[in-house]
C-alpha cells in the first residue's frame, strides 16, 4: 500500500457527570482521530489514552505524532504480521497504536470492499449482552441506580468498590441486592485498591452475595495467586492485563476465571483477538470493556466483544457517561444489549 497520507486531529469529550472509582475521578477524555488516505480512500482510527488505567498520556501521543512516519508494507500472505511490524515502534503507546491499527484496517476494508470479519477471518455474534456500571455512590444512590438499570433491561451490574472503609462497600452491596433481588448478577471491581490481606478478608465477607466475579482485587500476579487460594469467589484481571505477555502469564498461572480486556489499552483489535483465542482455549471467561472512548473507538471494542464465543455481558455501556460524542452512536444499548448489523 503506497502513498499513504497521514492526518490527525485532537478532540476532547466531556463526561455528563464525573465517573469515580477507587483509583481516579474522570471528568473528560482527550485523544486523537487518526486519518489515513490512499488513492482517494480513507480509514479512520481513534487514539484515546487513559493513563489512570495504565496507558500513555495525551501529551506522549501528541509528541509521538509530531515525528511519526508510517512505513506500511502489507504482505498479501500475512498482512496481520505486516501491520504488527509496521506498528512495533508504538508498542509503548497502546492507545496510539490502537488508533493507527484501526485506521489501517478500516482503510484496507474500504480499499478491498470487504468486511472486518473477512479481513480478520473471524465471525461475530448478531447481538451482545452488556453490563451496566455503578460508580462510588452512597447506598441509597447505588440502590436507586441499580433498580433503574435493571428496569432498563440489564441483568448484570458491575459495582465499583475500594472505598476507604470496606463496610461502606458492603453497605452499598446490601442496598443493591435488596433493591434488585438475587437474580441479577453482580460483578465487584476494586480496581486494585486492596492489599492481599484486605482482599482475602473482604472476599470472605462477599461470599453471601450473588457475585459472578471480583475484578482486580489486588494489583499484581503474586497477589492474585495468594488471594485465589483463599477465596471461593472467582477472580478477574483487568488493569494487570496491558499486553499479550501479561495475559499469557495470568492465564498460565491458573489464578483467574476471567479476563477483562480493553482494546484501547492493549493496542488494538489484533492483540485483543490473540488474547481471546488463548483464553477461550483455557475455558476462561472473556469480557471486553470500553474505556470511555468516542463511538469510533468504542466500535472496535464492540467488534471484539462480538467475536467472543460465550454469551456473556461485556462492559460496553459507556456512551451514557458522555456529554458529547464525535459521531452518532451506531450501536446504542437497548434492553441491556447491543445489536450489530452487517455481520458475517
């Protein structure tokens, strides 16, 4: 593919309300739209770093873009490897790599007039279940939000935990379960807030709830190994998975039952699909999560979720948190699901 023109433009998305977890308060999202042009055809991608969750910063992407030269040499018999080779210089900038990978693949699809499913040799589900997220609210607010979300059609709720006092987390969970009953699945996300001893004690206190898994109770693999031996509640890794090697190490450790994968923070769809493949081979649950991107970047996460074999709720209901978006949302959540079109 020759004569590729590169343009990029910064953008900012404001959240309608701040989103708070134990690690950070998010008020806005800043990133770049990557535009690649070749012989009258165009491909777009989104780079939307989230340093609070382990990516590079906006400023690092901005600096890298000033001097970046895309040397894209697509080999017909192995174009995936060609793309990876072309983007190897961006390995330490996963969000920016995501933006370029998305733009390249979209450009290839336009030029060849084929779908992303065809170009990546994968199939997609026609619809995806979605979980809803409840941030660090007080018990009454948490219960009210949970009841409203269940009425909207959600059957899985992800509850942010990791307050300074665990009893405050516990009180919110009690209020939520009382409001929605036992039929709704609960996912608890501590965002690595607890140390190993706290995690073991806290998970013991959570055993009476209908919990599908506890996400990121501690920060590292050694902590996961210690906690998994003491807890009957399944564990999931999120922030600890920021590369293919991270995922492989966790999978081989046999300490988790689920992986939460954010394509924006993993460098795009290609590394994400590789992780999905090895995780499914080991019978682990795979949950794809967006990271408050615009509808462009979110579409990549939605596509990744559509390739997961198990019907499981994914973390893709983030559009509701945005005050503004760059493009109309092609994949709104309806009755707790996203419905895809033109899948193969």
